[in-house]
C-alpha cells in the first residue's frame, strides 16, 4: 500500500485490499458446504488518522472512516476539509 498527497492535501491510497475471505462469515456458506460471496458487494472498512501535520498545516484530529470496494478506484467526488 502506498499513500501520496497533492498540494491540497488530498491523499490517494493505492493497493488497499478489500473483501476478505469468503469463510469469514457463515452467511457465505452454501448448502453444499462450500463458501462464496458476491464480489460486487464485497468491501472493507479502514480508519485514517493524521499523526503529524506537514509544516504550515494544522493537524486534523478526527478519525476518518473509509469504505473500500471494487469501485473505489473510480471515485470522482472528493471532499476537502479545511
């Protein structure tokens, strides 16, 4: 996983995993005993915290919850917090 930020402080995370193991939930168990899940509905939650602000910026003290899914890479809406 890598993280890079632009001049406005927007951080892009690449390489985040999502979805997990089908065996992680009994609701994914099929009648024949095998496990499967719908990859189109798979997601994983992450929490982001700023540990140290760059020079000239104020540290953001809140925890930010983010949900990653198969379409996250294609997100077109960004919210800048000032």
